[in-house]
C-alpha cells in the first residue's frame, strides 16, 4: 500500500510549515512552565496525562520516523478486554490511565 | 509547488450532521461545490429517553432534512442506527433496534450507521453485534464510528473483529470512519474502506489528513468534516483539498479523494446518485 509521496521539497515544507510549528513548540514550553507555576506542581506532574505527554516529547526526539503513529500509540489504551460498563462515561481524556486506572 | 488555482472542486461530504447546522451552512456548502452529503445517525449531545424520541429523530433524518437540503440544491442521504453512546440502556436499545428496519427502507437511507463503539464496553459490543446482524440480513452498507482519542485503537480492533466474524458482510461494503495514523493501515489491510475526519483537537487537521494520504495512499479512503453541534467546520473538506493543492498534488488526485472515492463507496447502494 504505497503512499502518494509529498510533491514538496524539504525547503518548501520549512517555508510553509516552520513558523506555525515553531509557535506550537513554544506553546508546549509555555504549557509546561504553567504547570510548574501552579501551587501544587507535583500533583500535575504525577497525573497520567502529564506523564503520557512527557513520554510523547521523548518519542518526538528519539524516533527517526513514524513519529505520529508512535505518539498516537503512546496515548492509547493498549488493553484488549471490553470495559465492563460505560455507564456515566461519554468523553475521553486523551491519554490512557493504565489498566486499573492506577495513574488516574 | 502549485498555489491556489481558481477551480471549483466537486466534493461529496460523506459524513456531516446537518440537523445541527444552520441554513447558512447549507448555503455555504452549495456555493462551495458540495452538492451531495450523507448524514449518519448520531448522539444528540444528550441521551434520548424513549423510543419515540428516536422515531422523531429518524423522521427528521429521512423526511425533514432532505427537504431542507433540497431548497439549497444539496442532495441529502442518511444512515440509520442507535449511536454507541446510547447503548448502555439495553432495554431502550432493543426497542430502538426494532424500529430501525422500517427506516432502512426509506429512499434516502444508504445503510446502517454510524454504529461502533465509544468507551469499548460490553453493552456497546452487544448492540454493535445486533446492528451488524441487521446489516447482514438486509445486505446493507455499514458506516462505522470509531472511539475517540485513547479509546480509538482498542475500539477499532474490537469493531473489526466483530464485523469480520459475520461472514455475510464483505469488508469492502464497510467504511471505518475517524481513522488516524495508528489505525489506517490495520483498517485497510483487513479490506475495509477508511474515513478520515477533519475535526479540531480530537481528530485530524487538514494537514495531517493529507499527510495520511501521502503516507498510505489514496485508495479506499474518504475525507469528511463530521461537522455537528460541537466546534467544527462544514467546509473543512475544502480546506483539506486546498492543502493538497498548496502542496502541489494534481487536481485528479484531489478529485479522487473528495469525489470519486466517496462516490465509489456510496454507489454500492442502489439508492445513491451523486450530484
């Protein structure tokens, strides 16, 4: 199943997308600084979402390809059994709290 | 790199919830070249309490909304089901399943959808199996909703297992929607069509959707807005088409993704005719 490839050159990709992604990167730094400035930063940093986020940053730096897929899997529920009940549950958190919700 | 040429792209938006949108949106669709849409049955933002509530909604989808769309020159088709978010109340769900076949007979209904899972629960799976059985008995097309965010990968796999366990259903008559980077390959490897949804934060941006096409190819794939009552954009398909044009993809590929592909899948229903 081959892809269509990008018709753009590497330089063109940078010309079109660099500034918006530079801004996103700075937003991420600002978000992490915001957690640091809270009255209880340790509470935020032990939250399962924060931990998944930090693992995600490591994936960005260390992966050499397929970063998007690796990031998606990082945030995913990797269990296989159906949940016993979804009563009272509608939305999603964006990260998996672990098999027993131990990081919740 | 080719920048915006003044061409009106012909687009089908195969997944959009027009009952939640205004007449201004219909006008915008029509003047932008989106003249054919399909609307899956979905969650209203709250749980409906009675089977009569569902009946009213299905009447809206099959009678009122096609008439409203026609005033703007837009062809409106729909899909009928009980959304997985309302599957936990099994008694009510069974009552709703009883009335679904009558609505599937309506002339603008293309199949069963958007069925699937939301939080991957046992009751959701039971109701998914019931929908799949209805589709198999009637040889209906299926449009699948996959769960959000952390639930998507597991839910997509459970859904595919459930559908593939029904031998009367060919995966080529099933579109698994809301695919993303971690699910697209598995979905197509199993013979299903895959949908990409342009929705802020929780699904794909136009740029990422085009990245997925560049990575996995343009076969058996469609792109939709899924615009609804949340923050969403009924013209998102145009923005993704423009993203392809900006990158220098040929018009023929843009036409394939946004018109020919959805037309090919939907034309498996004899009721469908693209505008």
